[in-house]
C-alpha cells in the first residue's frame, strides 16, 4: 500500500527560498554562472534523495526516492512507535549529515534520547520510529497514520538464527 508524505509549511518555505536563491543570483550578479551551476546540482541531488512516499508490501517497507529507494524487510523490524512529541525533535536534534527542511528532513541525525537515527521525514505529523533488530532507528512521516497499525499488525516474525 502506498502512503503519501507531504511537506510541512516550514519545509515548503525553506524549499522555495532555496530554489529562488540561484535564480536571484543569475539576475543580479554578472559572474554567477558557476555558483548557480553548483547550487543547481545541490538542488537536484537533494530532491533526488528526498523521500517521495512510503510503500508497504507484505515483505518490506520501501522509502521511495528518485535516486535510490530504501528497502527494509519487515522481518528486520523490531518495533514501530508513534512519536507524539516529534515536533520537539526539530529543536533538540543535531543534523550530522542531511537536510533540515530543504525538500524535507532526511539524512543522519542525533539526539540524547534516541542517539543516532536516520530521518525520512517530510513533516512532523504522524512521526513513526521504526527500530530494527540491528539497532538502526528510522523516522518516517506518513500523511495517513494507518501506516503505523499496518506496520505493527502485519509484521512477520524474525527468522530464527
């Protein structure tokens, strides 16, 4: 099943400003070609790795992106938890590598409560913490909170070692 992930207001504002910046540079600076090419490359890469939507199949959770999808087998999922206080994460978390609002909130982040984690967020509504048996922590933000129940209820048991 496909679950949409819409950008929140802050991410839309940051994205629009970031897209407008190279355009403004082109109009007001005579020698702006090289910076605009570099910034345009950053724009394309950022958009390419931003989460577009989530796909839940009987076998796996797929985070759909333009460049490289993220696949997580459902048998690798240990816990699924809704984070009702997720908005606080925006202000209490250190971004170690990723985007803090440009086309969403994605990449590597750290805070005292959860330690290292990978975000695939577009907003801070319905934030879901998915923890794997390997200790990885992923944060997702589906528009439809039913994804949480579907992840919990249809999760296969892990394979015996």
